[in-house]
């Protein structure tokens, strides 16, 4: 998007219009479209002001583009969405009492995460870019946005499913004395322990995804992204998402970490999972041998044969050095990303079906 064409303004208007439209739906159906843990913390009046400001900016920007003849199709779509949002009540939709135990999809979590991630990580990527010419709307971004949308909207189902699996399958492993010892530790040590436990499970689960053919069918979808940025990490098959979260949550549940520590873990893992896929040039000097950085994880997504099936850790890079699976290369960054051979189809639906339609070994990679 080049400045002066009006496309940047129109796209900003369209994004705000989409968020406003989703927001008004959440106002109308809070019992089914909002996340219970989040809705208890909302200041509804503040949200109304934010929605009104967003509607004014989006409507004004899109109308200006239409009048000036700049990016009219995008601007018109934004203006129509703002108009529909206003007709549905906009920021004035009343919120009455409603049941708190209904099944839900986290539309509010999707809105907050998309808006927050976009503002934070695109800013970081433009401030410290690895590939300076890589656009925000790079090839296949639509596929990754679909994964972002679906995986976030079904967060309620995923949490219910994983919590059910964990609580019914691992009660036998609970040791009250061990849980008491965990609770007696200082907060910072308990956070380190939960990250270490989660990453040990993550390491071996991740390694299994690469080394067990039937599991690779699922994980190959994640590796099919040919460009690395903050959105690429969202490309994850729904079955892999449920399986991985269940296996990681199991020891966390069994060891009985406190709610405050689990909240800290969620924040850390949420940031690191996105940041390590981002298009940023960060290596952290000697700390890169201890902590997983974008440089460390970019190599995991490389098509370089020396980097295949390496760098499995999510938090602590020293685990890969300990288990002998760290990448060693004379180059600082990989050149090409994606599955070697590029045999995974593009498109959200095709990639959801891919693990069940892959009936033979993948084709050999093209000759060098």
C-alpha cells in the first residue's frame, strides 16, 4: 500500500468497520458471543465510547475516499458496514441481564486480540524489520487470517474440550504434597517452573509431530507458510491445537500452579508465540542460546536441509542444545520458508482437509 493512493486510509476504515460490526453483534448477544472471563472485567461505557470513535473515524475516512475517488470499492464496503452497524444500534445497544453459563464463541476475544496484535506487532515489524520489502498483506495472508479467525472464535469450545480431557484423564496423577511444594515457591520461581514444565512437554510433543508420520500430517499445515510474520503463527490445524493444548495443560493441572502464575504464563506464551514468528530482526546476543527468539524459531520453519526437524523449543532454547536438536549454521537467517517440496495446498479449507486426503508419502523435493 503506497501513500497517496487512498488505499491505506480505506483499509484502515474497513478494518475499523469490521471490528465495529462484530462489536455490535457482541452487544446484542453477549451470552453467546463474549468470553465469560473477559466480560466480567469490561467497562461497558468505555467500550461504547471506543465504538463511537471507531465508527466516526471509519465512516469519515471511507466517505472521504469515496468523494475523492480513492480506493472506492474498499471504502464503499467500509461505509456500508458502518451504516449497518449504526442501523443495528451501534454504541447505544442496551445490555440487559443474561445467563452466564451458556455455550459461547469468543467474538470479543477475537476482536481484542486482532486489534491488539495488529497494532503491537505490525509496529514492531516496521520498527525492526527482517525483510524490509515484505508487505503487511504478503502472499497467503488471507489463509492465515482465516486460521486466526476460526482458532480464536472457537476458543470457548477448545477450552471446554481441553479442560474436560485434562480433568477427566489426569485426576489420578495429582499429588497434594507436590502441589503444596509448588505453591510454597516464590512467584518468579513458580513462573519459571510452569514455563519449564510446559516447554518440556511442548518440546517432546513438537518433536513427535515431526518424527511420527501421522502427526506430521497435522503439523505440516503449520509449516506450509512461506512467509514469516506475526500472523503466520496462527496457521495451525484445529486438531493439533486441541491435542497440543491438552498435553500442555495436563501437567499444569496436575502440579496445581496458582491462578496468578497461570495468568502470567498465558501472557508470556501468547506474546512469545506471535513474536517468534514475526518479521523482525532480533537475536539477543548470547541470550539466544537460552531464550527462544524469532531468529531461533525462523530456522525451525526453514527449508534449509540442515535446519529440518530442529529447534523445537517454544520458550527455552537451551532445551534444543541439551537434546542435540539445535540448528547450527554459518548464516544468520534462513533464506526460504515452508515445507520442503511445497506439497501442502493453500487455503484454509484445503489445509483442514489435507491431513485426511494425504494418502501417500509426500513428493520428493525439487532438485537443487
